[in-house]
C-alpha cells in the first residue's frame, strides 16, 4: 500500500491521557491496544498450557510401553491440547494482533464496538477456565478427540456439559470478535482508504471474520445437539433412535475445515505485510492476493468431506471432494508465487520477522503439499488416522500459523513497546524453533507412512526410533519458546528506542508506521486522509 | 467528552451504520445456529 496521510493525529491535539491504573485498567478497558495486549498475553499463556500437554504426550511416546500416564489421561491430553491450541492459543493470538493493528492500519481511533470487545475477551477467559477445570471433574476431562465425535464423546463423564458450555462461550466470544472486526473495517476506515487500498492483514482478517460468523454457529449447533442427546433424550446422532452419527461428522467438518482457514488466513496477512517490508518492494500482485484469499475462503466451504473419505460415500462424492480440495492449491499457489515474486530482485534483509516469514513460506508449503497428497481419496485410505495426518496439520499450524504469529509479534513489538528487542536472542529463538520444529514433526511423516495410528499411548517397537527423535524435537521446541518469553519480557521493560518507522522504509507499507513508537494510547482521533 | 480516557468516537451516521451492521451480522449468526439445529431435527425425524 502506498497510502500516505496528510493530517496529524489527535494526540497532537488532545492531551494523551493514559490508561487507568492497576487491575481496573485491564478489567474495564475498552482500548483496542489494551485488549489486543490481553488477547496476546492470554494466547501465550494458553500456548504454554497446551504445549505442556503436548509434552506429556511426547514424554509418554518417548519409548514404547506405558510409562507416565494411563491411557484415559493420555486421551484427555490429546483432546484438550488440541482444543486449547486451536481455540485458546492460535485464534486469540490472531485476534490480539487484529485488535492491535487493524485500527492502526485503517486509521481508526479504536474498534467500532469497544465494550463488546472487552466482553469478548473476558468471555474467552471464562471459557478456558471452565475447559481446564473440566479436567478435574469425576470421570476425567473430555477424551474423545477435539472433534468430539459421538457416540464416543457421550461416554465422557461430568466434564461433558462443562466442556460444551466452554465451547459455547468461546464460540460466542469469537462471533462477537468477528462482528466487531467487520463493523470496524466496513465503517471506520480513514477517508480515501478504499477496500483495495487496505493492507493485506486487514483484508485477510475481514474475510476470516466472515468465515467465523458463518461457521462458529454451525459448531455451536452441533455441540448443542450433543448436549440434548446426552441430557434430554434426543437422538440426533444416535442410530438406535433414528439419528445418524455421521450427520455429526458432516456438521463438524462443515465447521472444521473453514476453521483451518480461520487460523491460517490471518497468518497469510501477516506474512504479506512482512515480506514487502524486508524486500523493500511493494507486494507483488496485491489484487490477486485479495482474490486468492477470497477464493480460498469460498472453497473452504465445499471441501469438508475430504476428512471423511473412509466413512464411506458415493464415488461421485469422493470425486467432488477430491477435486474441490485440490482446487484450493490454485489460489494458495498464487499466494506462494506472489510472496516469492515480491522477494525477486528485492533488497532483502533478514531480520527476525523476515526469518520467521521465510520459514513460514517453506514449511507451510510442506504442510500444503502433504495436504494435497491426502486430498487424493484412494491415497487417503492409506494415510487416514495415521501420524502422517498429525505431521500434515502440525506443519500447517505450527511452522505455519504459529510461526506467522511470531513473525507478526517480532514485526510489531517495537511499535507496541517503543523499544527494539534483543535481536541476537530473537534470532536464537528463531533458529532453535526452526530446527526443533522439523525434528519434532518431520519424522511423524515416516511414522504415519509406516502405519503408526494417531491418538495411541503405546505403539509397536518398529516405531520406536522416530518416536524418540520426535519427542526430543518436542522438548527442544518447548524449551526454545522460553526464549520468546524472555525476548518479549526484556523488550517490554526497556531497550534501544526505535523511530516511528521502526524498519527501514516501512512507512510506505502502512499507516501504523506513521504513529510514534510506542503507539500512543489514543491514535487517529482525527482520521488521516489517504491519497 | 466526559471521560478523558475515551477517544473521539464515530459520527452519528457512523454509529447508525455500526448498529445496523452489528444487528444484521448477529441475526445471521443466530439464524445459522437455528437453521443447523432445525436441519438436525428434520434429519432425525426422517
């Protein structure tokens, strides 16, 4: 975006009153920057809680045989790890970035619905408090996998209603957050900022927000039906009463596949901001990137049954879902091509955000390719429910979504704090993460191809070696993330002062680089005019 | 502005549009929720 602004900011005209003091600031704040910070801190906390659960899983799988936990608890760990990482870590992290950056990028003073913004956040805290508390209910926590398939999930003990209530609260929080983002983008853009002048991060979030509104109610409906099946004698998903357990799978994946894009589209947006800045070039094919994002979002609604090839469906159905899934590779390929073309003959530099963005580009593409492999219905019959699937979606979500979020944090952190972070420590965090994430997940491709099933606490000795390697990678990756906390902590407390532009030449890439660093508590009280 | 910690808000016209868009989006979300449960009811009835 080559937009420039011609008017000063309100902080030039008003006294910049700071926030309230103490705990009250965080409980009652309606400021988008405060709420963004709270979302980011919350997601980091959840990242460590969910990561701790992943380490329980990998510790148990370090060698064959049962060592540390009983199988029921192992299943609880796999289930709650996934729920926390998806709904408590990745999604809130992207919402936190959206809260911080969307108003700054579109020249708005705040989100359009600031009180609802606060409510959305605290609802999320309530949701995950309940979900974590459900681990301590009689009968143990939810253990049927994050997909909550009936009839298995209906065998859950007292944790079931608590977990379902938690999902409803998290869903309501997401929907309110999505409404807020759409309303903000559609109504509070600076004069002159047409839709096709918006930064890519704003575009990807606008499309993500529509996806959220379309599919979160579907998931809420599915778990409501589970609840009534369990407590009120309905038989939506019970064959004995005329229901159909496969109906749940269809409904779940009608939500579940767009959910993948809800996590990855904002990541695309972040990477689309970072690569031009460190290539010192405008983004190649801006319009094509917007249309590719919209195409991916549309296609995400018509591919859900590729998760269900082995459930059984007519050949025509298999063909449709196979081909529609492969079609997603086209707009995704457009994006990868355009990021590469942006770097082509650019004046590249490799600061920490760029390193994470490049790792995203390579490693997300690996996850995308293994996804293409599984889109082929007859091949999926071999891979289904194996560690190959685990490797695939972790490549998409960890060096994909999580690396992009980390790239975004390293990109905007100086703008938030006014300080440059310890770049040596940040680069160490990058290299240790990039190495260990591959040690962790790449061997899982081999395990899956060799036939190791997912969601098992014990395994045949033929799988021992690669499991040990994967577990070593997991502990290395987990420890590496302590560096991330250290970098952020040090940066928040002090460091070399940065200019408003922060990165060389960043000003032409977005309005956020036109406000001082750290960004004042109130920005754009007077809207800038985009030429 | 009565509260100095609150930034300058949107104009009246923007507020109207914000209210309208919020209402429409909330109704869409609620409608999808009800529609999917209704489809489950119809499926269960055969």
